[in-house]
C-alpha cells in the first residue's frame, strides 16, 4: 500500500475531462479529427494506469469483493444505457430489447462507454489469478498473462486485444518496480513527434505502434504541463482524478442533457463555449450525484462502501 501518486490523479483528471468533452456529440462532429486523436490515447492511457494501480496482493475474498463492486454499478448503468439506446434516437440504437440481447451487451459486447469497466474486470481477474496462483518468475507470469489476454480477446471475443495490451503494459511497469514517472518522464520536446504522428490519419489507431507511441507521448506531455500549473488548478485536478469513477459512470446522463441548451449558444460558432459549459455541468452533476448517494447512505448498495466521493487524499487501493 502506498500514498496516492498525485501525478496519476492529475493524469486521470485530464483523461476524464477529454472523455467527457468528446462524448458531446456536437463537439465530436465539429472536430472529428481532434476526436480521433484523443480517442487514440485517452482510454489506452486509462488502461495503463489501471494496470499499474491494480493491487493483486489482496486475499481472494477482498479482491473479488472489489471486482463485485465494480461489476454492480457497471451492470446497472450498462443495462440503463442499452434500454435508453432502444428508446432514444441515438447513433448506437438498439432496435429491440430481449433478455438475450441484454445479456449479450452486459457480458460479451458492451454498448457505449462502459466497455472500459467490462475490460477492467476481465483483465484484473486474469492478472490476479496469474500472479497469485502461479509460481514462476515475474517475466514468465507477465507472458502467461499476455497469453491469457490474447486467448480471451482473440478466441473468446469478449474484449479488444489492443485495449488488453495497454492494461498489460501497466502491469509490467508495476512489476518492474520502477516509478511510473521514471517510465513516463515529462518532456516538452515530445510535442514534436506527437504533432508529426498526428498529421497522418493512419497513425490514429491505438492498436498500432504509432498509436502506442502517441499514447506514450501524450502522457509525458501532460506530465510536463503538471509542474507549471497553479496550486489551485493542481488541487482541483487531484480532486477530479480521485473521483474519475463517478464521473465516468454518470457522465452519459449529463452529456445527453447538455444538448438542450445548445440552441442558446448559437452566437458562438466554434462550440468551445458549449464544451466548457457542458464539461463543467457534467463534472459538477456527477459529483453532486455521488455526494447525494453518500448522504442518503445509498453508496453502500451501489459501490459497497459508505462513501464513494473522495474528498480527501488517501492511499491507493
């Protein structure tokens, strides 16, 4: 167990804000190429951090309990997302609803953004089983984990191999015992290759070497900016980074609702004002929902703990 790594909370805040911004349909349609760039690295970076922070030193009961309380909110919100995709005229429309379709979306092919939690649960479980129940050298365990992820992705077809590889990268960094910041050393010069790579659409694929490089460069560029932020902005980013789960879970509710006031901002053609307001409303709304669940003591039924809103710095889990 170790104290929270502030740089990781900061990185998570950047990634979740980018996710919210480009889940706004209007912004994604207005800036499709920038969206493609962001989609190349933002969730891969999240998966790297997830692999790095996953704690496999717990006993099996504690570890499975943690996965259970990821699965329960995933189950509820993925079900809600599928049902809403059937009712509302959205791009990912579900023409009909049945128990088989619902089960397929929940366990095999998630719809919408919640695929991340689906992938996280599977990767975390394989990671735990590999590193707790085999007696091999660390490198052999990492190879075995990689083979397991490949089998589940390629033959099982229940997650994307490219996403699983980023989780594996986080695991390898953690098992190397090297600090995260040692691997991702901040650099402004990284902007040069980043810009060059992003000039070519073929590079904007997380499953390619170029996509991996873009992800790496995006992380070290973001970490470079961290040291130049004011104390207030840093503290705000740490708070957001500590609460990325609730923002991730509840943000689709607000990104859909934000469409309603788009017509009131017709005077600002770039969409930047709409994006800023929408992201602020979404993040604030998610925090308010988490606060309300804590106050009403509903968090224990939804997240398995008395309080889900992390207002204070605490140890990494």
